[in-house]
C-alpha cells in the first residue's frame, strides 16, 4: 500500500510538470499580435467610401463627401486665416456667404426658412487666468427653421474657420466647416421632419482664445434659444472624430448619439483626461458651457497631431475620406438632436454625468454615473465571490492540498502578484527617469515603435518573471495543479483590478468602467471554468479563459493604439516643463496591466518559459541603446517637426520719471517641448546665459517678455534671448496716460489710451502699498483675488481705434504720490511677414529642417505710474 501511495504521488508530480514545448511560446505571442493587427487597427481606420457628386441622385438625403472635399480645397487655398486678416474677414467670409447662397438656391424654401447674419461683436470675459477682451470679431450665422413650427428651442452646431499663425488650417478646422455646409445643404433639401430650428455658427475667432464663440453666446439674438450644442473642432488632420466631452449632466444627448451615429468613437476617459488638463488645448465647448449654460457634445479629429497648428495642416495632408466619415456622423447626429423632444426643455432631463465608450467603433455603451457606480460595485463583488468559490474547488481534487493550505498559498500568490505589479510599474517608470535623465526624452516622438521596447517590454518582463521564480521555487512544496497555480495568479490580478475599480469609483472617477470591463470578462471566464470543473472537463480551462479574453483584449489594445496616436504628437507642444516620458510610461503601465494581465501568465505553460520571458528584458535593453543612437532622434522634416516660437522683439523699459533705462532688441525664442537641448549648438550658441533670463524674471514683470497668453507663463524660465538689431514693426506702441482722477484721498483712477498691434497683452503689477480694486476689463481676477501681476489679453479686428481703458488703485496711505503700479505692454504682429528684416529672415533659415519655428514680430514696453 505504501508503494502504491508513493507511485500516486510520483504520478501527480509528473502531471504537474508537464508543459508545452518551448517553441509554442513565440507562436502564442505572435497570435496575440496578429489579433491586434487584424481587428483593432482596421477598426481604428474604418472609413466609408466617399460618395461622389455625379452619383448624388442615387443617395438622396445623404452626405456627399466629394462636395465637401472640393469646398475644403477652395477654403484652404486662402492660406493663413488669422482673425483680423483679409483672408479671414473677407475671403473666408465671402466664401461662406457664397456657399450659403448656393444652398439657399437649392433648398426647399416651402419647408424651411433660412436666415443668414454676419455678426461683428465686442466683449470681455475671463479665460485661463486672463482677463480677456475683444473688439469687432466676426461670425457667420445661419438659422435653418422649419416653416409652420413655433418653438423657442434651437440646436447649435459650431466650428471655426479662422486659423493659427502660418497654418492653412485644412484640418483645424476647415474640414468641420465644410462638413457643416454639406449638413446644412442636405437638411435644407430633405423632406424629413424637423422639429426644431438649427443654428449653424461659422465661428471667425476661435484660435484667438475662443473669442467669437463668446461673442455669439453673449451677444447674438439667437443665442438665448440655443438649448443644445454640437461642437466640432480638431487637434490633428482628419480621421475619425472622437467624442470627448458630453453634457454635462445631460445623458439624453448620449442616447441620440448612440442611436444615430453610424461610426461611433467616444470615451469618458478622453473627457476626464481633457478636463484635467492632460490635453494642451481647449475648445469653444468651454465657452458655451460656462457662459451660455448650453449642454452638448464636443467632438474633434485627433489623427496626425504633428501637423496641428503648423503649415503642414494642408489639404494634401488631410486623411482621405475624413469628410465622408465625419460628415455621415454629424449629419445623422444633427438630425437626431434637432428632432429630440428633450430639446424643448433640456433642464427637465439633466440627470447627472454620463459614462460612455465605444467598442472598436462598432457600437456605443452608455449609462448614467449612478448606474456606473452600481455596475462597478456589483461586478467587483461578483468577481470576489466567484474567485473564492474557484479557490475552494481547488481543494476538492484528489490528492490536492487541504482548504487551509490552498487559501494560504492563494494568499501568498496575491502578495506576490501585488509586488509583481508594483515592481513592473516601478521598473517602467525607472526607465522613463533614465531616458529623461540621459537627454533622450521623446525618442519615440516620430519612431513610435520604440515605445514597445522601452515601456511595454519591461512591464511584460516583470509581470511574468517574478511569478515564474515563485512557481519554480515552490513547485515541490504543494500538490496544486499547474493550471490552478496559474489561475491563482490571474485571480490575484483580478483582485488588484477590483481594488483599482472600487477606489476609482469611490473617488467619483467615471473612467472606473475601464478596469470594470476586465473584471467582468474575467469573472465570466471563471464562472464558465467553475462549471467546466464541476462537469469534469478540466482540460477546457485554458481555451475557455483565452476565448473570454478576446473581447477585452481587442477593446484595450484598440484604446491603447488610440491614446498613443493622440497623445504622442501632443507631447511636442506640451511645454518645456512637461514630463512626456512619465506620461507615456504611465499610459503603457495602465494599458499593459489591463490587456496583458490575464494573457501573460499563460507563458508559464511552456517549457523554458523563464528563458523566453528574459527576452522581454533583453529587448528593453536593446531599445534603450537604440534610443541613444541617431535612430532615436525624435524629429523628422515635414513629418514630426520640433516646434519653437521665435519672436523678433524690441524691449523698452521706463522708470517712474518716464526715462528709458534699458532698450534692447533680440530674438525671444520659446521652446515648446521637453527636448530643448537639440537646438543648443545650432541656435542658442549666441544666446544670453540663463542667469540673464533669471535676473530679468526677478526684476521685470513676467521676465520682461511679451508672453502671448497665460500658457506661456509656465514656460518663461525656459526661454532664450539672443541679441539682435531692432525689428521693423507696422505700428509703434503708443501708451498714453489720459487722466488721473482722485476718487478719494486714497483711491486713484488712471485712464489710458493704447494704440498698438491688434493682439496685445497687458501686465498690471501694483506696488506693495497699492491694490487694484477696479478696471475696465473683466472683473473676475479682482473678485477672486488672482495673484499679481495680472494678465490681460486684448484683440481687435479690422479697426485702428486705440484701446481706451482705466485702472482704479487703492493706496494704503492717503495722498501718496509715489509709484502705484507698473504696466507691461506686449504687442504681437502675427501676420506681417512683409516687415521682417533681412537679419530676421536669415536667423529663421538657421533653424534645422527638422524644426518648425513659429515666428512673428513683437514689442514689449514696461512703464511705471
């Protein structure tokens, strides 16, 4: 009997050690790669065929992409369309009015009224910590209203036709403009019912700090009737538009998005990242939400973000079939929302935030935030319960360990898996620190494949090596089957995701659905495996598990590709104080935990698994070496250029007696990304030392530099100053003190007249014994006690009238005649290249071909009053 028992134990050990041949491991990994490229990538680039104008009769009431493309070609040929230029205020406006006239000529005027207005407006508001004001910005506004329908609820559709400096703006935002035109044309010819009027806002000043949207929503007569919004923008050059903001608090909007849009692309994750400033951009959606209380949907293109706000944002670089893809979605969504009963009184349907996400662009899932909390908690509790049952059943096998031994081993494995996850994430971030420390930051900027070796491979390496070591060291101490040991590691990983999901849910993070999906599908696989175990078919455990991982694997890898495609180009304009390595490494850590945590443990089923696992580590080391070689240089000509602002600037500083104590000219060079050292020996060899910039920052208002907007404030310490001759400016800055009125013996009102560029920044810095209590501009910085110096942005279009403003100062001591405040005036001439000096043109030519200098002339004056 003893001999028989010994043989049984020997058979059990032999069974436990049985593994698949080693060469199946690379095949296993290759299959998962193939599944990613076969399903996730094609889903991301899923575009419909462009409908042609010659076949229009076969497609009544459908979006004709070819017409929109031809319109975009014409619009982009106008070139740079900055607000205030002839190209924007005349050529683009006349183009829009002409196209709208064509639409009116073909429209069913027996069914619809079409009203067109050209709006010019002035106003002021607070944005990004700046008191912002504007004068005479333009909008082209069209209202399409069904006849014989009386309603005071309109749908607003918005896109902007102006551009950033030097950009023809085909993608941002010309493509959305022509999509709006075609949408207007199709609806105006259709016999389909329309319950509510639609206002199409062709916005003429978005790039100049969201001015025209504010002008419309606060000044236009139709604005008060706009109850919902579709905002169309871009941070790239076409592709599929992503819905990244919804509501707020209006789930019914997502209901119609789900029902109507043929190719959805939406996720709450993008919304929460955007609203927490992970995206270095903003949209008019903010203005409509904050100043009009208009709920809506915010959508934007994000493909090929390298061309965003550059000369490369041309029609030639636009992703093909963009017009048809987005056009079909926008047309269907516009029709759906304009016919929504909820539009009559949206506040009755304000039911909280929404959780939404698409699956591979095939369909959309959405539910309210409260429902999301219930789903997350229920899924997590079910996962814990079924895992406990699964672990219990491991002790029911013949020759298995006792229940106590199984749970002790499982608890140990949970600890090992927690340590494994922390080590994997820590190793990945350590590599990010090393890459940043050796000056190789953004090596993946144009060579995106480097990310796999740098950040995914160390995750795979650590996530598999530590469990392999544990199993090797403990295989003789337990009678647990190999599959059960693997299951325990995957159960442990699921418990980690449960902890993450519940923590995010408790913090009110709607993106908690992200780990919930992995938990849900793994729980389903465990339920099926438990049933299979009770049925006695234990060998089906692995096929069941892998089949249940297909759907979440595609979901997570699809989103991984999406977010890398969006966020990699953004790191080239995220500012010199950013940490792009940490952002990308963090993204890879999060994604790898979700899409590989239940796939990688299967590698332990193969012989020589530790040898194969070590290849991930070797690959990582090889990629680190590659990152330090020329192939790791991040920038490429015409593909992925390094951005840098270059302002030919003259600076004049006056003392309190009105005398100039410093006057100099030079090139104010402001890097826009982390990798500043690339220009060190090419452009910056003649720059003033950093100590000079630091001295200016300590002595002068905002370093005595003409910062264009408040986003540049965090970058100013990374700027460079290169002495040069004076620029030739179209208009000299003329600041005059027009009045000084004592309201009380302590309170003084200073009146000023400023004639300068059409884009001007004003710094207001009261002395320690003075306080600004009132002024002409938006009062928000004063009411909310913003820190000084105050930052004012003003823009005026197509006018030469000087800016009249006043500042009221309260002195701590009565009848004090000493200086009360300093004013800094920064003038920006963004479209006056004809005034460039030969020296400035020569300086710009010194920039390497892989760089993209965004250039204009500027002046700065500092005065004391």
